[in-house]
C-alpha cells in the first residue's frame, strides 16, 4: 500500500472506562479532546510539538505514543514509514483515568488511516484490534473510536465493540485530582482471583447498568456498584475512594473513572443542574484541594480524521 496524503488532522475524545461493574468492558466517550496534526516529512526526522496536557513530560521522538501507534498501523497495512512532524494540542489529563493513553493510540492509528491510499484497510475493527493490543484492554479504545457508550469484548478472532444507548438525562461529571496514577500501577494491585459471589454480583450489576444507562437512570446507583477493582485499588487512591463513598452515600452514582484516580459521577439532569451538584459541593467544602470538577457531555462522534491540504 502507498501513502495517499501527506497531512492529516485528528480529534479524539477522552473516555471513562469500567463505569463501576464493567471492568475492561464498558466505556463512555466524553467531550474533552486531544487534537493532533500530522505532516509527513521528506527526511527521516521525527518532530513532536506538544501544548497542553503532557507538554514537557511526553517524549518528543520515536517513543511518543502517537508516533508508535501510527508506525504500528502503517506496518500492519504494509505502508511505507516516513519522517513525521506532529503538532499535539492535548486537553485530556494524563494518568488520571480518562483514557489519555488510549486516545493517543487511537489518534496515531487514525492518523495512519488518513495518510494511506486505502483507508478501508484500517477499518474500525482493525483499529480496535491494534489499539487493544497496544493498550492491553479494549474498554477505552472502543468508545474513543465509536463515541458514546460501548461494550467491548475480545475473542480468539479479534475484538468486538457494540454501542449502548445513553439516556439524555445522564450527565457525566469528572472530578479530577491533581495527582496522577499510572494504569499499570493501578492494575498491579488487583488480585489474580476473586470470590465466586463477587463475580456473580458483578455480572448482575453490569447487566443492570446497560438498562440503567439507556432507559432507567433512576437505577444508576445500584447499577454502578463494583466488587472487582475499586476496593482493591483503595490503598493507591484513598482520597478517590473516600469521595466515591461520600457521593454514593448521598445517592449519587459515583465510580472510579478507569483505573483512577479521577472520580466519575453519572449524575442526572435536573432543572437547576444535576442531582450531584449539592453532594459534590458538600464533599469538598469551600476549597477543592486541587481537584477540578468537569461536567462533560457525552461525545457521540468518536475519533475524527480529516486530510488537510498542504499550504
Ligand atoms: N497524548 C499523548 N501523547 C503521548 N503520550 C501520551 C499521551 N497521552 C498519554 N500518554 C502516555 O500515557 C501515559 C498515561 O497513560 P495511563 O497510565 O494509561 O493513564 P490514562 O488513564 O491517562 O490513560 C502518559 O504518562 C504518557 O506516557
Ligand atoms: N479497565 C482498565 C481501564 C483503564 O483506564 P485508564 O483511563 O485509567 O487508562 C482498568 O481499570 O485498569
């Protein structure tokens, strides 16, 4: 396959994975975006410019995650490698449980899709398969690709994703701490096995969550209960779990977003705002201690890629 364009622009959403009981399966795309522009260079150089989240932290060479994913996608379809100039404007915070690494991986693969002569070779299914291989789990990549809420699953033959309905009254609120926690560390504290009763509990709540998200937001509190990951992670994010507990006691469907430490409230819209606003204000008092409260719409588009005329 050839390269068919020399400049593309990609927009990719943040995602919140798990949503409580949907560990490694459920995810929701949120209207908070990273923008990446990729230009092919005549030389073999890699130039990476980053503004916003991760500026000064992420590598500016071949190790940059968008570059790695883009190169992996070009290799997968047999397209030639080239020098690259990336301009990244990042809004998704890193190491907070809002899917920044999945966004970077999906952005890189989507950029490759925009650059090659036969974009259909990088179908959504192929993109999800490669992104899952790089991420190790599909729950962020699926909504980053498709938008909305998704359930994703792996089989011997590949990775599937199906869209879930999200009721218009559901109002996601991300409550983001200043501290970071890598997904790798947060996965490292999970046990190898769990009691059968917890697995049974979890299966029931994950099924209920599909109904609650789509048709019965009044059931979200029960539907977001988890026994497979959040409590095991308490020691590495005690403040996040304390906030989840406080909000849930107040009746708000709060969960750890992805591998944390962000807390996601699946609030319900009211005439004055959402049913979580008072509980969030009470949990923090007058100072936020470095936490940010981000009411975020559900992104319904997923990753977007457009070729750009050189000029
Ligand atoms: N836009 C990006 N560009 C380059 N690297 C990124 C980008 N976003 C995330 N990363 C890499 O992924 C790491 C965060 O990934 P991870 O620990 O999985 O947390 P998150 O919950 O934010 O996905 C960052 O520290 C950085 O190394
Ligand atoms: N299911 C994963 C989700 C990780 O999401 P992230 O946004 O924290 O990368 C997990 O819980 O480990």
